């Protein structure tokens, strides 16, 4: 009987000792064990154990990796991007503090002929706002576009000189959009002269004050980064009308992916924006700078 137990013990010990020696050799030589070798070594231990204790074979270890649980990343709701441009800045009495309290991703378009042009540009830039030069251009209908406006009666050289002069009057300008300009932006020669005179790094936003504007088309032909306005917020400066236009802008952004809205520093416009912007953000809309959407 003792001899039988001794035999069983020896049979069980041999594969275990062999496995231990094998691992010790791998550890000393700094090698990693291939999975197949490891499987064979462990299986030999199991065989030895099984032969030493008939009828009580232990479960073999499995080397199949358990499937990882599928993790679905949280998707942030994204309804669309909105570019908001506030035009006609640069004059005494404008509620600049109320504008700056809204969102630094609002774009500020400053008239080069304003009484406080440079001051407003520096103050807004210091608060992180993107600045545009609101270039005065000739309209139809006889309205006065302001001093140093681009007129269709000018030569190409005069247009180029005034364009550069107006842009230089607005510190930190990253882009240009037209003030008025229904006649000038419909004139291909005029727009070619304006766009060629702009510094290379600037973009042009077509305010689309005329359905026949060629400004965006000419900009693309000349490889000037560009985009065009979709919605005017406050042509009718009443709370109900502005609120409706803000919602129309959101609808355009949801449909297109991005939409550009232009408004003015009217008290009613700023009040409606202060009320509507938090709701737009909650719906997944994002305010972006004009420089992010021009192409």
C-alpha cells in the first residue's frame, strides 16, 4: 500500500517539478512564455494530477479571452453651429458692456468711420471677441453709407486704397463684411477690386444686402475665404420679431449644420439674445466665430 501511494506521489510530483524548472529557466533568461508553451506546460500538470488521482481530473484553465463588454460612448447632442455677427459698432452710447456679457464667441463688426472705432476694437479684442471691419459700401436707394465708403463710381485704384485704409482703421480685424452695399456688392468689378486689396489672411462675409450680390462668388474665384449671411435678426426691431428671427436662425443651423445671423446693438436685440442664447445652448447649438466657418 505504501509503495502504491509513493508511486502516485512521484507521478504527481514529476510534472509539477518540470513545470517549475521550466518557468525558472524562462525567468532567469528574461524570456516571455509563448501562450502555446504555457498551455502545454499547464496541461501536463493536469494530466499528472489526473493520473495520480483517477476520477478527479481538475478543470483545465481556459485561455480564451472573455469578451469585453461593448461600451457605447456618450454622444453629445449637436443641433448645429451658429455664427452671430453684431454690426455697426464703434459709436458713443452703444451698450458695449451688455454685448460683452452675452458670449465671447459673438463676432463684433466695427465701422472704420466710428467715433470710438479703435477703442471698441481693443476692448472687445481684450475680452476675446473676434473683430471684423464693417466696410461701408454704396447702397441702392440713396442712403448715405458713411465716410470713406466704397462707391461704384470709383476707379479700381481708389477702391483698393480705401479698402486698405478702412481695414487698417479697425485694430485686430480678422475679416470684413459689407455695411449696406446693395449696389457695390452687385458689381463684379468693384468686388474684385475690394477683395484683391484685402490682406491675404482676412476673410469676407457677404452680408447679402442684395439678392443679386456677387460678393461670395467673386471671393471664391479669388480664393478669399468666405461665407454669406442667412438671417437678419432685427430688420424689424421689436421683441416678437427679433425672437422669431433668432428661432429662424436656429432652424437654418439645424438644417444646414451652420448658419450666419447678423444683428445690431439695439437694446431689444441684446435683450432677446440674453434670453434666447441659454436655451439654444441647452438644445445643442454652439456659437462659433466667423473664422471657423469660412471656406
